[in-house]
C-alpha cells in the first residue's frame, strides 16, 4: 500500500505535537508525587485526559474496528463497558479512594488485609495490565506495518521507543495533558470517520446492504446487527470484565487521585464516560464499512476455491487488524487522513504509556519498596520508576510476537478480567466493608479467582471466564466472613 507525502506529513506533525507536550510536561515533575499523581493539582479536563488517555487506546479504536469487521455491532461492548466503568468510578469510588490517602489501589488493600495481599495483588494486577500493553503494541505495529513496508519486530520496536520517550519524562502530567490533546484530536477524527462512512453508504441501511452483497448472504444482517453476536454469556461477560477492570486499574485511579477536589474527579470521570460511547460507535461504523468493501487475503482464497463470485470493487487486506488504518488511507482526504493516522498512533501510544505508568507504579510502590525501603527516597523512587517502565515495554515487544494473530480486543477483555479478579473484590471490601473478611481468605480469593479465570479462558468454558473467576473469588470471601458476636 502506498501513502502520500501528505499522509506522512500529518503523521510526523501529530507525533511531534504529542512528544513535545510530553517533554514540556516533564518540567512539572519535581518529585515522585508529581510523577505519579500530578501533585493532586489536576483540573477536570486533565483528569479526563488522564483517564481517556489510557482507556481509549488500541483496543477501543483499532481493536473495535477489527472486531466489528468480523462480528458486527457486538464490537461496541468494549467501549460501552469502559463508559459504564467510568460512571461507577465517578458515582461510587471517587470519595472512598480519595479518602483512603493512598497512591495505589493495592496500598488500599494492604491497609486492610496486609502486605501479602498487597504484593500478590500487585503482581497479578500488573500481569493483567501487561497483557493490555501487549495489545497496544500489537495495535501500533499493525498500524505501522499497514503504512510502511516493515517487519513486525521493527514496527514493535518503534512503538516501544515512542512510548518510552512519552511517559518516562512526563509521568502523569504527561499522560494527563497529552491525553487531553489526544482527546480533542481523536473526537474530531472519529466523528469525521463516522460521517464519511454514513455519507459513502447512504446511511446505516446502505452499510448493511453492502455487507450482504460482499458476503453473498442475505441473512448476514442478523449477525451484524446483533449486540450479542458472539453469545450472550461471551459479550455480557466481556462488558462486565471491562467495567470491573476500569474500577480495578491503577491508571484510572491515578487520574482520580490527581484531581484537585472530589467534584473535579467526578466530573472528569463522567465526561470520560460520555465521550467514550460515540468514539466506540464511530469505530464500529468504520469496521462495518470495511466489511462491506474489503475481504482478507485468506477469505479471498476461500471464496475463489469455493467458486463464489466477488464484486470487482472489493479490496483485499492482509489481516483484520488493518481495517481502521486502511479506511483512513483509502476513504479520507489525504491531508485529513494523515492527521487522523497520526492521532490514531498517538491514541495507541498514550494508551500503552498510561498502562505502563500504572503497572510501574504498582510494582515500585507495592513490591520493590517492600523489598528495599530506601526506595521511599524521592530521587531513587523516580529513577526506579523510569527504569521499570523501560523494562516493561521491552518485555512487551517480545511477548507481542506470540499473539500476533489474536483479536486485539480479546486480549483487552482478558486483561480487564485479570485485573478484576485480582483487585476488584478485595478493593471493594476494603473500601466499603472493612474488617468483615479474614485476610487469609482474601489471599485465597485473589489466587483462586485469578486461577479460575485463566483456566476457564484456556479450556473455552461455555460461560465467560470473568463469571467463573468472580464466582470463585466471592465464594472464598463468603467463607472468610467474620462472625459478629451477639450482644445480649
């Protein structure tokens, strides 16, 4: 695929803008608290930028379009779940989190259930976030490989390098301010994409008609118009994974702690919820449009082998992950397309950067500082935080190679599920029902719930793994409920 000089110019300008923001943001970073919590001085839109900078990444854009290409509007569940998670975060968790006087979610757990629960939850939560970072690397690599003739490892290395530069220097100030700049560009880009789709197809009905013609199947609309196309248990479970994953993820909590006041934190989370829904809808429309006008190389071979007739104007793409970037290069004006491509890459970079920052914060504060108390010194803490970020990103490049053929959003759902089973139950009990469950049963809940989720996913259990993991974890907690003494 060839791209014009205008595409390249837009990409370079967009990346330069966001990197300049990240580097300038580093001037605000004087202490570890500035790096991790923006000093508790952030306003509504910086809080929103912090949350959405991580929430709207490769899974919400490239991954949603990819899933919509294959399954239809059921791909919307990731961003719907993300929006609902932000609503619950704003309504239920803002005040308890801010009153906890903590820096990490696992620190909240530690105060109630001890150091063992903190360290165990930290490791498992970081594993879940690492899976999501891998998904961001895959998204960025798919985009770069679509635009330029390069191998996977080179594309992944470039993605990793940009994330390092962006987050290592600016920390949460970088993620928040950069997220706000990205948010503005992303809203404009996705809105433009949705409008172009509807104008090219004469509305949603024309979109569905094009899919019917491409697939030579008059009943395919039943699948593509079905929010539960992958099965009710699968899709609702995926949505639940994202809701609970938002509540159990360090990156979003850092946005809440960074806010000046409780009301600022609530507004930032609610605005994130409102803006996430249309962004997801636009990405679904783009995926549906590509389904009506493109097939993969593998599908083309199958059609030819089966003697099927494919319209002459149907394009061919290598993988489903290329749906979004190919739409931009082929269906948008070149200069606008260049800006959107740069914005999309920025979206993925900031998403991966925010998750990396959250994972680093958990590991440094909840694991490394327990091993070496001298890391409490601000200068040492800052240095170790940045080295941990670099290590996480380098590892993600190698792990991503083994998941290159996986649906990006499936990794996203798994990531959110892992965070939920490891953190959500103990965090919620610590905040709302303190001193009600024995700490050893909380440890059992974290271990057994996470193990049950992984096993259910691995054996492809008929019920989504999140239900199994939460069920097992909740059962452990019920067994550990402290009996209240009766007073006569």
